[in-house]
């Protein structure tokens, strides 16, 4: 049975701007390994839209960014949203009966399913 794990990045003052936050190399390596170890991720619409940044390679990326992107792309994602009409590669849109979908995922999968998003 899979476990749901809620993850949130937060600074000491309680605020993280994902456009300004630049993790140290050691912290970024931690994130890469963490994502590699996940069974999958559940996102709300807003967090999923932020994370879609990793769907396409960018010329300015170094090796670590490419490693993170590969790990993120390889894992299944379930996106909970009533406003989205479609989702990207390796993602499933969950529009209704979220509880039943999550219970089924927990019963069918093994490992950790990360839950991301602030609401």
C-alpha cells in the first residue's frame, strides 16, 4: 500500500517564491534523489502548472537540471482540477471523486506518492 506524503518548501519567514528560490547544489541533489524515489505525485492545478516547467529541456540547464527533469518526467502524475481540460505527458487528470481515485492509488501502488500544492 502506498503512502501519501505532503511536501512543501518554505523559507524561515514562511514564504517561498518559486521564481526567485535557487536551492544550493546539495539541496538540489536532494530534490533529484527524492523525486527519483517517488511512486508518483498528486498536484492541484496551480502546482502542476508551475512544475510543467520541467516538461521541456532548456538550453541554459546544466546536468543537474536535466537530471531533475528526467526524474520528474518519468514518474506518473495525477492532477486534481475541475478547470483544466487536459494535462501533459505521463499525467492523468482527476476531475471528480478525488477521494475514490486517491484510495485506489494507495491500494494499487507501493511506495510514496507526493502530494504537492498549497491548498
